[in-house]
């Protein structure tokens, strides 16, 4: 051994620092959770780390043990960081205005995975940081879109509820993350009439921050503009006809009430797109002449739902069955039977959800690309950590819960 090497604990067994005792306690806690959820690969990894830590601190120090001391510490912290992102929470940035006035572009939000249960990675490409090594491998990249492991979600504390704000993988591009409000649940029948959402035939009370488009007729332009400034609103277009002047404005229900009470506002009404001769919304088929403001009725499937597919409803559920349920080949067989026999029985394999943005008139959501399957749900947006958008009271919304 090199005599110039100096050991901090020469002649004595290495003492376990207090930080190691805390890390070991965390190890034991995570080990219990891993055993409960039958995550045997995680259990093995934690047992290995704990065994190495015990070996390092149980005997006289050597150069190898000192190197292992720091290596194990690094591996533990790295593994813990991955576990937090996979099992507990992640941080996302809001990219667009589709969730105004709830969330604004630039908001940094915390997304919890505990409520609905963490979704297990279905390939190494879904494991944070580890995926970088697989991106560098040409053979691995060829399998990037494949499921390496069985799809699985651990148990959560609650089920998804109506009006929850969710982060999920987009149905047309799995690598894109979207954030919307869950409007329709499995079992629900959803319909939109003149911008008003009805669930199972009953009008749904939307959150107070939901925005719709209105046309406002006024008799005093300057006072109307001043009120918009006070409310922090902008108008999109101005209309002038003989004897009438109006503005097109996006407003929440509370803002509409304030506008209606203003003496210089004559009247206002919601702007909708009437059914046309061409489909303007999902499923983008002229058999269903739906628009963003006049949509449905659409029955949202749940896992185990038995339906009779016929030439009418097979159009509605084509994307869900073909892409997320039984696959392309299976759906083609179903569609063939529908054409030959007129109908065929089918059972859905997972739950589906209908998503909408709070900024209803400027949101790319389920009205345009369809239902979101349960296995695309990442987690529940719970808090605004901070915001770079100072125009919309970014500091005041720091560390605020998302409702």
C-alpha cells in the first residue's frame, strides 16, 4: 500500500456519518414500499446499496473502500432523484394560453403522481436521465416506440375526478405533454350546447376561471375599454353596424356578471359555431357535424364496457379502439364484421377521459383530437411553484394550489 495515502479514520473502523444514517433510514422506508408494490428490481437495488454501505463502514478503511464510499453515495442520490420523478412528482412548464385564467405561459407547476398512482415506465426511454444512455444506442432507438415492459400503474390514493387538472401524453404524439381539465369521466355522456357543457343531461357548473367568447354591445366605447383594462382583459375584434357597436371578448362567468351590470353595456351574448355542412371537430366525419361549441352527445367508454359497434358509432370509437385498445389489425377485423354483418360486439380494455382547456375558445383539446386513455395520464397538477409571467400576477400565484 502506498504509505503516502492518509486515511481520516486510520486504525479505527470507519464511523457512519449522521447523513448516512438518514440515508439508510430512507433506504429502509423505500425498501418497504418497494416490497409492498412487488417492485423486485428496486428491492434488489436498495438491498445492494445498503449492503455496500454496511461493508464500507464496518472495517478498517482502504483505498477501495473510500472510493466505494463516494460511489455508493453518488449512486444512492442518483437513484433517489430518479425514484422521486417516477413515483412522486415532476415539474413542468406551461407552454400555451389554453388554461388561462387558471395557468399562464411560463408557469412552473408541480405534478403529483401519488393521487392516481405512479405509472410504471414501459421502456427505458421513460426513465429520467437513464434514457440518455439509450438514446445514444442506435439499436435501442429503433425500439423507442415499443413497449419493453407490461403497462402498469401502482395504486393511488384517489380516482380521477371531474374538474381535476391533469398532465398527460398527447394522443397523437406520445412525447408531447399536455395539461387540461378533465371534463368527462368514464361512464359519462357528454354534450356541448352553445358552449355550455352538459354531463349526463345536466348542465355542468364550470370552474370560475373558465373563459368563453362573448360579443358585447355597448353605448360608450371609452368606458367599456376602461372596464376591460380594470379587469385585465383585451378584445379581439371590433364591429360597427348602423346603430350598433360591439366588441368580441373572452371572459369568465364572474367577468360577464360585472360586464352585464355596467350601465354603458347594452347587452352581450356567447359566440358559438352553429352546425355546418362540414365537420369542424372530432371525429372529423361529416356524419357528425359537430363544432367546438355544439358537440355530442358522446358516451365516454370505461374499462369492461360492452358495446355493439355499428356503422354509426364505429366512427366515434375508431381512434380509441384502433390506437389504444386492441390495435390496428384487431380493429380492421371489427370494421370488416361491421360492414358484413351490420354490427359486432366489443369490450373496451381501459378507461377514457374527455379533456378541455379553461380558455375554451383558444384550446386544442378533446373536441379536436378525441378521448384520452387512462394509460396516457401522468398525474395531477397540484401547485404553481413560480411563474415567469409577471403580467398575470406571477409572484402572487407562487406556491398557490391549482383548483
